[in-house]
């Protein structure tokens, strides 16, 4: 139920972390103007982030926004860099009413941007997909394959979301409910950079597991999972791979 949000740089030193001032233009009412609570993308010397109903591009040398790309009425639900080097964002549908009892007035979309912030494509999602807009669901676990033209995201606005869809940006086609689970999908998902395994955090809010799926056949098949007792004080916020921070990937 966050009310406001923003973006700040952290300066790291031995045994200390300094929180720098909030980036001008990134702070505001959550889901409207403030930063999306989720992963950002660092690529080719710039930072790309969702911020309410716009995507912003930040120069990390100055901590200043150098461009904003507005999508009026559409919440930015995540951001990821695809294997083609473009930046992708799922957008929630426009709506009337409240955040917690909305009437959707359009389809959610998948948007592709180039590194200059130019919109390359906007694809409407199928009617079966509804992305959340309430402040307790700031993002949709959005992730991208490092090698294939596939993007993955939670596809329902339910608080206890148990399904995810896949989008192929080459064919502009959706696999609706690609993953179906009996457990809540929790945090940002991940695709392994070399095996193409699909890693998904799931939680009952008492216990949390990270499931690893083989998707080579086109249908997720569980290979293994790692258990974590949430009563120890944590749930899987996201799954990431160090390759995302390599020079090869950053400069792609």
C-alpha cells in the first residue's frame, strides 16, 4: 500500500552505504508518477526505469533524467532488455474507478523501445490477460531471455497470482498461462543465460521455494526447487544472473 516512491543512487564504500538524493523527476505518487518498485536496466551507459506512467532514461554520471517516454493512463509494470538489445515494458490497461476495484477501458500492452527511447512497437495483449494496477502489485515479475525472443510475466491482477504468460517479440504472439501453479508467484522471475531454464520464486507466505523449470519442450517441466522457510524473515524478491552485469550484455 505504498503512497510514494522514487529512485536514488547508492554510493558504496568499505563498510558503508551512502544514499544519494532522490533523482529529480523520479519521485511522486506511487503507480502514477513515482518509480515502479522493481528491477531497472543498465545498458550502454544509461539506466532505464519504469516510473508511474512513463519510462525514464537516467544518465548515471549525473543522476539526471535525460529523457521521459510517457504512456498516459498505463502503469509501467516492469522493464527488461531483450536478446535483440531492445528495451521491453509491459503496460497495464487504462481504467476507471479505484485502484482496488477498477473497470479496465483498454487492453494491456507490450512495448518495445530502442536505446534512444523511441517506441518501436506496441502490441495489445489478449483479453485473457489482466495486469494488476493496485499498489500491492507494483510489478509482474517481468524478465527476458538472454538468447531467445521471449519475455515472461505474471498475467493476472489477482493478489495471489498463480500464472504467467510468455511473449515472443519476433512473432508478436502470446502463450497465455504458459506457467500454471498452485502457489503464488513471488518476485521477479529469471531465465538462465546458458541453459534457458525458467527460474520462478513461489510462496505460500509461510514457506517460499525457487522452482527451476525445463521449457525446452514448450511446456514448463519442473527440474528442481530450493526451499526457504519464510518465517526466517524473507521471501524471494527476485532471481538474477551475474551475466546481466557483464560487459558483453551491457554493451549489446
